[in-house]
């Protein structure tokens, strides 16, 4: 085995350290496998219950009326999430679109959104109108209020109680920390928050941004009271095989509103040709639990190794995980560039290119990104990025298999060693 890694240029000290860390993680990894096994059965149960058949793999075109595959897929998603209904479409272009759709479909002028967990994901700032943007909800008379988490990461229950008013129509709860520094929320904590909020205002819509969280735990937010749960198919639930798409699951009346907004009032779920995507969506969902497990192992392995080498990592090597994102504070520009170079060099696609920092639209500093993915921007595939500003954090996620994630991390260490950013 070590011969293979040496062929990739990885030095022996890194291999020795990695073997030691992997040994320490065996119990942790066994728990992740057990969770994947449970989620695999959850998915299989749903597929069998809804009689997924060969005919479901067919493509519809044009209007896409009576698309057996699309309708069955949505029933399967609803079952996996223990929800009443689902909208799972290639016409939902990404996670941001799915979230924007769920919000705009269920809010009307005069309504207010409340985020009780601090600032939402960057792209939602334009959707909501926190930063002025054309077509934002704010332009349509929807207001926004926010309650931050307390300094220790707990919910500000008093603040939330005060913020809920007669206009409050929808609560937006983001499960993953995204690129913020707050902790990711466990499904149990989301459940507590929803119970508290429903105790104050029972008819408010509790919507969860579930990006990067799917299949990390046995339960999903819809199991603990979420009315809507939203995510991207080029993250966990697409299993690396969905080339595009988003999903919305939850209460039938709210999902129906989303369908009318996505297509048209009167048409709703009845149209939307699947154009040959059904097979990818089914097979991706089938693989999603094991793919997510691989990504999770990679994140923990990276945390352990970099922590051991003296870097600060969030979450740390021993914390429970509720999403697949790993942040490492690399401390120097050279370190950040070397890390990304290593991830890129381990990729199945575009391994021969060198990532370079660039002025990306919408960012205040240069950003470097490493991604050698089968699908553009797919972040369930091994990828890393970070802004070129102190303290030089890299955000690292994905890996379609644990073995690939491991190679990526070892290559990142090798590049760091070559650049003199770590001493072994
Ligand atoms: C990725 C992500 C989004 C947005 O998804 P895109 O597919 O990139 O538009 C929203 N929220 C969170 C927490 C995410 O991780």
C-alpha cells in the first residue's frame, strides 16, 4: 500500500503519521459506517415501498406530463424524509435557487422572515434583500429579522421570543455553519428550537436549509418538526451522480406552493420534463449515504492530522459532526495555496492543473479553489477553497469515496511539507 502512496510522491513521515491517526479513528469510523448502514436501509425501504421500476428510469420531454420516474422519485424523497410531499427537480438549478423558491413561494407582501440562528448563507443575502439586490424578497415587501446565537453557541431564547411578532410567517434555520464560525446544529437541537418556536406561534412555517447535512445523522429535520427542508442535489443527497438539481420536502401545502412558483399557478407539479435525469437522481440517492460517510471520514481525518500538526481546526478531531465541512486555519498564504494544490493534484479530473488565487465576483479578497470534479461546482466531490486573507482558513469538503478523500489530504500535507509550511 505504501508503495502506491509513494508513487503519488507522499513521503514516509506523512504515511506513518496518517497510519497512526487512522488507527485512533477506527471507533469513530465504525460509528459513521453504522449510520450509513441505517441510512442505506432508509433509502432502500423508500424505493421498495414506492415500487421503483425500470420504467422510472425513462426520460420524458416537452411538458413532461405523467412522468412516472419523476413522480416516484418525489414520493421516495418524501418517504426518506418522513414528509408529506416533495419537489425534486432538475429545473431547480442549485441550492440557492431551492431556498429562494421555498421562501418566495410561501411568503406574501407584509410577511416577515426570522432567522433565529444568525446570518444565513452568503447567497441568501441577495435573495432576502439583506444586501440590496434586484428581485429580492425585500422588493416584494417581505421583511427580515435576525437573532444571533449567544457567544457560547446556544439559542437566544429570550431574543427569539421578542422577535416573533404578528408578521412573522417563516422561520429560516440553517443547519450547517456554512462559511460562518458558529457551530453546525444537530438535528436534535433543531428540534428543540422548533418546539420552542411552535410553542409561541404554532402556525409559523419552520424551514430548514439542510445543505451538507443530509444523511450525516439518522434523523433529518423533518423528523423533528420542520415544515420544510431544502437542499442541493450536487451536495449529499445527489450522491455525486446528480449533475444538477435541488429538493424541497415537507408539508404538502407548502411544497405545493413551491411547485406553483417553480412552474406556474395551475400547473404545479404536473409539468417539468425529467429529460433523462431520473436514473441519476435515483442512483445518486441510493449512493448518498455511503458517499456522505466517505466525505465525513475525510473531514475527521483532516481535522485529526492538521490538529496534530498544530493547526487550529473547526470542528476539532473529536467533536460530533453534523455536516461534512471542515475548516483548517493554515496561518499563511503559502500554506493555503499548498493545501489547495495538494487537493487538486489528487483529483480524478484536472489533476494536472494548478489552482491560482483570483478576484472572484462577489468576494472582497482573492479566493483560491481546488476542485477536480466530474460535475462543475459539485461540492460533494472533494473540493477546497479559501479567501486569501489572514488567518488563511481553508474550507474543505466532500470526497466521493473515503480513499480519494484520504489521498487528497495526504497530498495536501505533502505540498505543505514541500512549501516548508509544516515540520514533520
Ligand atoms: C451550499 C449551500 C447553499 C447554497 O447552495 P448552492 O447550491 O451553492 O447555491 C445554501 N446554504 C448552505 C448552508 C450551503 O452549504
